[in-house]
C-alpha cells in the first residue's frame, strides 16, 4: 500500500485509467467478435456493414493508447482480408 501523498494519487489515477481502458478494450473486442461471427456464418452483407464500424472502433482504441498501433493495424488487416475473401 502506498504511503506518500503522490503515490496515493498515482494509485487513484491508475485505477481510474484502468477502468477507462478496460471499457475501450471491451468495446473493441465485442465489435471484433460480432464481425467474426458474421464472417463465420457466411453473412456477407452483415459483415461488410459491420466492417467499417469495427475498423473505426479499433482505430479509436489504438489512438487512445489502449492497444499498440501495430496490433490495431494487424487486426484491421486480418478482418478486412476475411471480409474480402467472402466474395
């Protein structure tokens, strides 16, 4: 447990930041799961409509620093290739 005032403040800040980051990460993962489910079902129309929404969510998550920009690029690339492969 922190004893100094500054350490206590840092602990409060990190807890708040962790909750904030968790919400963004959860939002991104849910969007990716929905898109992957549409791809697995073979529903091309739904997958194409979800793609742009999902990509913007991934971009926003990376821009906030919750995930690394290369991880975001890799995720976007894989999802885009999967949707394009559907035909």
